[in-house]
C-alpha cells in the first residue's frame, strides 16, 4: 500500500528544489529524503522528479500530481491538529509558541500568573522557537509571532510592535568604536544567523546593507546573537525589547524601519473558537497594555 507519509518528501523536494534543502526543512538527513522519494516513485511506477546537477525538477507527471499531494498533506495536518487539540481540550492545556527570549520576559512579568489565577483550570505550555511553528500540524495552539507569514488561514490580532536596532557591547565600543550610519556597518565584524535562518528579515537586511560583511559568528537563534554581541565579538541587529534590557549593551543604530513588524496573536480558525483558546485571546486583549512593553521594550 502507498505510504502517504512519503508524499511530504515529494512535496518538500518540489518546494525546495533539492533533497538537501528538503531534508533541512523536514529536519531529516538527505539520504532519508532520497530513499523515501525513490520508494514513492517505485510504488507509483512513474518518475516524479528529474535529477540534475543543479537540483531536482518535476517531471510532467510530477507537476500533474503535485497539488493533489499537497492537498493530502493539508488534510493529514488538519486531522492531526484536531486530534491534538481534542486531547488538549480535555486537559485544559494551551500550547503557546513564541521566540525563546520572550519566555523569560513573560514569566517574570506576572502576566501568565494573572491568567492562571483567572483560569485555574487552564495551563499554558511553551513551544519555544525562533522559527515559525506550523499551527496546522497541531504542534501549538496559539502563536505570539512577529514578522511576515504566508499562512493566510490563521486568524488573530495585532498586539504590539516588533522593533529592531543594532547593538554592540560597551567593551566593543570602547575598543573599536561604533558605526555612525548604516553604511558603516560593513566595516565592523558582525554576528548573524546561520543558513537555516536565511529567510529571517534580519538576515535579509544584513545581506542588503552589508553584502561584503565580515560575519565572525553565526547562530540559529536570537539568543545566540545576543550572547555573541555580549561577548564583544561583533555587532548585530537585535529586538529592542531584548537589547535595551541588557546593561552590557549599547544601541548604536536604530530602530531600523526595514526591520519593524507587527507582533500578532494567531491561531487556526477552528482552534480559535475553542473555549480554552478564546479565554486566552480575551485575556490578552484585556492585558494588551501590559503586554506591549514585554514584546516591544
């Protein structure tokens, strides 16, 4: 029988153009993607992709069945989400995904203590990630998210502004000075995101304003950038809520308009209607003035 799970490897290769990139997106190794894609083609009896030195291209047949494969993936994701949400409904659990640095600020703000006091039957669990967790899969119920998202299915509201500026350590400034303009950034060593975060707006902005920059430290998280800047290895863009709270750091430029985005509270429509998630949305709406300094600084 056809293993429907194999379809996600085909869809990932079609989307990313290579088994290496597809493996990164699915968090598996390249050989797994190749093996599962080959097994799918063998079961179907027709080639879905053509292998080229520059990557993979869909065959005519692969193009023909791609959207149907995507539909299967969406349907499986929706089913898994309903199952996961049903379990959490019974347990009164709300899984909240947000960037890791935000967890500490939320926990020390007293905001969640007030929510739990108001709703003792509900419990918030964190799913921490600087990457967007796919709410379709049921890994989380609610996202506190800044930046752009291409998932138009999600519903929610703006809860604040996400501002970024460029920071350096006080020791770094004493030893090397600081840039007085965006154009001077390229003359300084920089801390940046690793390749897995190439789509992040901070990565894109640095490539635009400092294409020949000397990247001396790379990280897969905002906390990693923060630690690099605090260590004095270079300068980097950081959220103002995080950078301004560190006494060892100096804001040298910004906020940077190109990096500004909205903070939004988001959920899938069917999950948003559940009693536990509605209670959380209503609470945040009532506490929005208390939330803004936590997420914006």
